[in-house]
C-alpha cells in the first residue's frame, strides 16, 4: 500500500510539475508570438512612426496602442503598455514599469528587445519608435498573473485528483496486497513450520499465475525435502545404532587433538572413561604424534597393536577431511583381536600337542619294537610279553587320541548325528557307576551315588550323555589322591542336573575358563603321566551344547572340584 501511495504521489508530482511548466511556457510563447505578430504589422508600425512625428506624439501613439489593445492582449490589469521617452526612458503615457528592465535598456539603444527571463515575475517587450528627432519606446509588460492563477487552479485540480487517486490506490493496493501478500504469508508460515521440522502444512491454491506456480513448487519442495530428511534420519538412526552397538571401538579427534566423538565399545576396549576428554596425544601419542597422523594421505592407514590386560587390540588410524580450517581430524578404529590371537595360539598349541601326543607313543612303540627285533629269540618270554604289553598300551593310547580327534572333527563339521530318545538318567548313572567304581577302589577312593527314588527321565542321546558322565568321573578319579572321595548325584524336573564332586587337587581359578579348550591341561606333566589327552572335557562340552545344556565347573585349589552338567528334560521343539 505504501508503495502504491508513493507511486501515486510521485506520478501526480511529476504531472503537476510538467503541467505548471507547460502552462508557463505556453503563456510565455503566446505573449511573445503575439507581440511578434503585432509589431510585425507594417500599418501598425507606420502609424506609430507617423504619430511619433507629430507635436503631441506620445498621446497620438497612446491612441494607436489603445486601438490595437485587443490584438496586443492588453487588459489594463495583467498586461499593460507604456510609451517611454526614447532618450531618458521616462514614462510619457501609460503604466509605470516600476523598474528599468534589460529590454528597456536595449530599446533605449535603438534596438527592439524581447529577451525572455524565466526567473523573472513578468514578461516584457520594448520596441523603439523614431521619426526624425522624435524618439519613443513602446513598452508592453505582462505580470504573469494569469499564468499564476492558471497554475494555482491546475495545482488544486491535481491535489483533488491526488486525493481521489490516493483513495483509489489504497483500495486497489489493499486488494492487490491481499492477492499477493496472503499467499506469501502462507508461504512464510509454512516455511517457518518447515524450519521447525513440521512438514505437514500444505498451501492450497487454485491460481495458475506466478504465485500459484510458486506455491505448487513450494509444496513439491516440501514433500521432497520431507522425504529426503526422513531418508537421512533413517540412515542416521541406522548409522547411530551401528555406531553405538558395534563391537569395534571408534574414536574421532579434531585437528587440535580434542576428542569429539566415541562409542561405548571404545571405552570398553580401552578400559577407561572419556569423561575428562583425553587428547589424541594422551591416548595414542606413543604410537604416532598428532602432526604425523594428520600428515598421512587420505588413502593411508596406520596400523598398530596394543595389549591391555588380557585383551589384544588392533588399531587403525587414518585422517578424515572436513570443511573449514577446523574441519577434519583423525579417526581411530579399535578392533578386538583377542579371540583371533587366542585361536592362533590354540591352533599352534593344538598342532604341537597332537604332534607331541602322537610322537611319544610312536617313539615308545618303535623303541620297544626295535628292541624285540634286535633281540630275536634271545629275549626271555616274560620280557617279551612285557614289551608287547607296552606296545599294545601305546597303540591303544594313539587309537584313543585319534578317535577323540575324529569325534571333535565330526562335531566341527556338523556331521555327527545324535539319536534322541527318552531314557532314565538314574539307570544310566548306575551303569556308569558300576563301570568306574573298580578304578576308584583301586586307588583306595570312596565313590558314592546319590539318586532320587523316582526315575529321572531325560530325552537325549543316551550313549553320548553317558560318555560325558564317564569323562567327568574319570577326571575326578584321575586327579583325586588316594583315599579321597567322589560323590555322583542327580536330580530331575524341568531340567536334569548331574553333579560330580570330588576332594581332589582342585584347579587354579585362572585355569577354570580354559578347561574346555582342546588339549588344555592345568599341569601338563602330571596329565600326560596319568594318561590324559586334554580332549575329554572338550568332547563333553560339545555333546552338552548339542543337547542345549550347560556344564559348569566350581573348584578350589587343594580342596576339590565340582562339575555340574545340566540338561533340559525334554528337547526343545520335541513332543512331550
């Protein structure tokens, strides 16, 4: 509205200025053209000259000028004429000029004068008339009052038109502003909502003009922006979830070395809190300095290893770029390779143990066989029998190792099939007890069996489960000193629990988590001396795991060990 009003005022001001200037120019042109036309008439000039030669020349010239007053436009009020003395410029007839104008001065020199002066408040023409010694100046003067009156009238008309125009412009501008501003206000409101994250507002329009095109474009932009932000938010949530829950630690440092982001895995792997905001140099300065790390190429990755307690960590350091001088920094990825290191170590130990376990009996067999071969018939029969017994025992030992390795290999390749059936666990324990009581009594130990009066029904592979119990009890017999005791107990219910408690030598606490590792021995020398292969508990755990059960070991060094095997009474997914 203000713009329309200013436009109307400016337009009227320009029109007023042009009209006023035009009226002045028209009035001036009309005056000088009329003066030129009248004073160019030969009869008029000749009459004036003739009258100038008479004795009362000024009065005679006044009569002639009065006769031509209509042609000159003389009205006696705004336009007048005078007859001046051609020598002195004194007024002889007519109105007093009031001042000696430039045109009068020029006419006194004998030259007609009609020079215009736009800044003057009058228009005048001075024409010298001579006849012999008589010299006069006819002076016509107009005070521009008509032009001023006309300009004032025009100004009033323009003011009236301006007022009407302003009213019209206000009404039109209001209507136009409603047409233009309302959609723009709607766009502004929708943009503000969009900036606040609300994309639900849509602007309805039926127009097909530029505002309508803009509105439709804005709605389309809002839809696309909403969809894009939703996709970005989904991806951000995915990345955030991955970042928070990934097992690898991730840490980001700024170019100044300040910690700007990390995930919980990094704190857990490094076993420290980052609440104090440690710097890059404080954490990884022993690996590489910050300046050298920032100087790495975008495709370069620095690898390093660190060991924290029993954990082996592999770290990858690489720079990342960003906008601005403060953008970019160093990204550190921490990978826990403890299991890989342990697996490699176990693999090496496994190969070494297998080689050692097989080399010992093979060496014994070869030594005794060579002795038998070299002795021939000279060896006594009793000695020969003892040698052959050793060869047979070592052969059985190698066979047992190979069989256990084959069992584990089948478990690893998922080629071992279990035959599940319902059976009485109490009955199986009695068979195992009867088979092993003799070995315990040979060492002077006491073995007891504690069972419930009711049958303990279990669904599983009976032979495999009995193998587990035999392995556990055999270990108790093997590592329990003479005159010790072993108690085998079981209880039923939703889960069947079989416990074997002994008063043996016990197991150090640090070795308990590794008991089920293959070829693992707490005391390697004693284990081999007592005939152990280090595979029994590994096989037992594989069997229990395939029955969806668990095997737990509680031991105290020098006081004894309790091994508990817990199995579900009914296999998961089987009919009762």
